[in-house]
C-alpha cells in the first residue's frame, strides 16, 4: 500500500545494464498511436534507468462519473500518458500497463526503476503508463508540509498531523472528492479507448492492485491478463492491521536469522533486545551525528523510539534491506551506535516522501480506509514494535478530511474469470499472503504464487520476469512452470559492515 517499491539496495549490475540498453532500443517496434492524442518524444526516469518514450496528455472530466457524457461546461483535468513502443514490430492491439502504489505514486515516474522486471514483456507489447489523477503530471495533489497518513514522519504528533492535513485540503486547487479509485478507473478506460488498445495486460502493485481490481469490476471485457503483486483486497481497510503485520514480518526476519548459522552466531536472538532498545529510546532519545550519504555533510538528529520503529518497518519491506537490519540493530544494542539506523531513517523516509502526492494519498485513504477503521479493536498492538501509532496517524489525518466519491460496491469481492496471476511475499509487512489467497475463491481463473522469505513486490526477483512474460503471452497462469522459483533465495544476512560470511 505504502510504496510501489522500497528502493531495492540489491539491484544487480546486470539489471542496471538492462535498463541502460532499453533506454536506446525502443524505436525498433515503433507504431503510430491511434486516436487524436498528440504524442511527442520524451524521456522518463533519469540516469541509468531513463527510458525513451512518447508522451501526451488527455483531457477528462473532473467528475469522471460523467465519462462519455461530459459537455463543454464540464470541468476538465489533464492526464499525463507515456507510451514505450514494443521493441519488435507487431500488429498486436493489446498493451501492458502498470498501476502504481502508494497511494500517491506516479506510474510514469515509478516504472523506469523497475522496468527490468518487465523487459521480456516489452519485446512484443507496447507499454502505456498513465499517471493516476492526482499524481505525477496528472493534476498532482501535493502539500509539501503534510506528512503521509501512516505515521512515517516520526517527528509529527497527531494534533499536528490533523492540522497539516486540514491545511493541505484547503490549499488544493481541485476538490479531492473526485480523486478516488472509483473515479480513476474511468480514466483508465478513457485512455484505452482513445488509444485504440483492444485490452490491457494490467499489472498492479500494492495499492495499485486495489485500483486494478476495481477496474476489472467496472470494465471486465477490457482486461486480457491481470497481475496482482502485493494484494490489497477490496474489503480490507489498511490501517488496523499495520502493527500486527509489521511485527509478523519482523518475527520472520528474526526467525530466519536464528536459522542461519552465521547470523545466529553473530547476533543471537534479537527479538527481546530489540524491544528493550525501543523502550530505551522511549525513555531517552539519542542525539546522533552521522554522514548524510546524499550530501556528504555531517547531519545531527534526535533519534527516538518512533524513528527506530519506522526504520525497522521500511527496511522490512524488502529482503535486500532486511539483510542488513540485524547487524544495524546489534550495533545499536551492543555498541550504542545508532548512526547506521539514523542514516537509514533519513534516507528511507525522504525517498518515500518525495515519491508520494500527499493530497491524493489522503483523498484515497480518507475515503477507502479510515471510515472503515475500528480503533477499539487493536488491543494487541501494544505488544508490537509499532504500537497504535499508525492507526492514530491515519485517523488524525482524516479528522478534517471528508470522504470522497466511492462506488456502492467498492468493498464487495470482485468476481471474474479473467486470467489472473497473484504474487505474494511470505514476509511482506503490509500485504501478507493471506490477502492474496482471499481472492482465489472469487477469481476463478487465478493462480497464487508465494515466494518464501520475500517482502513487498515480487516482479523483479529471480525468474519472475520470465514468468510474467509467459503469462502475458499465454494468458494462462495455471499452466506456468514455476520450478525456476525454487532457486530464488533471500540475500544472506550481513554479519558486519563488510557483508555476509563467505
């Protein structure tokens, strides 16, 4: 829900070279887009992950429920669209699209950094990326001072969160009631029709799975294949389970450390010492000085219990960052060295904060999550490392933010026979495998794959890019030979700053 991806520190040189190669190769399969959109050449992403694309904008009604029947007097907004032509000549009219996570992330900005996961699909399929209304260049709803609603800014208390969220809402150019998932799915269909795409091969990640499922509900004939990575089921209100699921993921990381000879010998069982460390910081925060990796300058911060909790949570999202978490915790516990954790805290929260359109994020969660939260039912959260802070932050941010437009059937199960591939990571701290499994009953042509020890987002790892391409080609998830996933392993734990044992 919170991210399309937490930056995967283990991205290989091979993947980086693939990205660089793709940025110069897309003219081979170039087609002329249909419809009346005026596409011009552009570059999306930056550095080694930059991709050559074609960009355009499409005007759509602000009240997307009037899709198809708008008038000249209907208020309009502009959607930003990017098209990456297939590398091979093809007469195919279906296309691939990614629905980004967050909520609040831009699909166009997010795709380049993970495009190596879809490199095989991109041989034969055009990629069409649409910045969901309220994100990226699609009338972005952003407030620089407003924190996200899930308590990732550990320096902001609930009263301040409520105040900043109210000020954010009042400052927005557009009424955020129209920037919900129920409105956004009409935009996706509008773009499909304008471009003459016969059907989507749709990939949704995290919150994007919620949007993809609702699109399938509204426009079932417009989906050829559906891939749901880190599932948010329609009936789930994210918030109440955050503390429990985050603790579950941390427990799995610590269990894997205990089962690993090198990690166990170096650190022992970190469960109780970590809780004691949190209690110590609650009683006495530490003033920490550390080198800022972005600027190279010395930074100083007061490192609190909340900072540590948020850092643990964000590092749990990826098996790559989880691999260095035990060594950092051990260094703080045994040597009172908090600099690595403080550096990660600043790096992770800054990276995530820069990628989220906070106004759109609030428009979604204050409509689709907060109204369905029962804050009285979380007594067990007191025994987790996060406590009740995440739920309190969610409710505080939505206190002065009235819900927007939501379809009456939005929370109902989506029943479909569309070919569907569901992906889960065993140690995902926000969308556990249970969420993915809950869909199988209603999606009759679905297959659910769970990768052991992995976190949030599965598409880039192991042979999954090949399997994704085979699924999109065949539209048959159940026939996939997934034997190659047996070779997928979580990165080994670092035992010190030099890395894992040989």
